[in-house]
């Protein structure tokens, strides 16, 4: 009998509890794509130039006789590593918006 009274009281009290629709939750815009046509992107954002100074280095990869240094949000520096005691910077691959570099399948 005590269980029945307790269950009845619990159900009756739950009727007085409600959810507040104006809680602390809000909608957030997490990511918004930047849209640009391929022709203007290739003309403006991708280029191979003479070596430039490293601004903000990221990951570094050694591949065969080359070293690739990621310059965050700017591109990749290519260094010739045939003489490991004196690597020579040979090119800069401009690729705006990059944050990482990887090499796959040789």
C-alpha cells in the first residue's frame, strides 16, 4: 500500500513539473563555406614561386630527397635535401587556406 501511495504522489508531483522552452540553448553557426569559382581560385590562390621566408611553420615531411614545410594558411616550402647538412630552399607552392600536408602512396 505504501508503494502505491508513493507512486501516486510521484505521478501527481510530475504533473507540476514542466520544461522551460526559453532555456540556455541557442542555435550557433559552426561553419560557413566560402564559395568561389574554380577559375578565379586557380588564378589567385595557387601558384609556384621562388623561395620565400617561412612565416608560421606547421608539419614537416621528408620525402625522397625533398623536405616539405607547411606554412600555415599560406602554402608549402620545398627544400632540396640531397645534402642533409645544408638543405637548399628551391620553391614555394602558394596554396591559400591550407592547414596540413600529407603524402600518400609514394
